[in-house]
């Protein structure tokens, strides 16, 4: 797994985003993180972190928005 994907998953878990995910869907949710890094990269979520190499307020804001955008399909 790409380091950026790992960081996004850990961030999501620590931020409470996974608290809203149905436990049976966590694996599918985790696999969807690749969409943020690869598919949504045009919006800059993954690219911002890769460029900054740190969790700036801007990077956090973009990650939160990306997680919120695809998260509802995995809610309990």
C-alpha cells in the first residue's frame, strides 16, 4: 500500500471519520481511499500532501472534504 494511502487511512481513523462507517464495510472503505489518492488527485487531496510533506491546515481541509464526499456510502 502506498505510504500516502496509509497516512490518509490513519488520519481518517484518528479524526473520527471511521466512527461513522459500518463495521462490515471498513475494508471496502479502506480500499476506497485509493480513489482519493488516485482518482480524486485532480482536486489535489493527495497531491497537496505529497507536495507539502506535512499535514498543513490546507491538506487537512482537503482530506476532510474528500473523506466526507465518499464516506456516506459506507455509513451504518
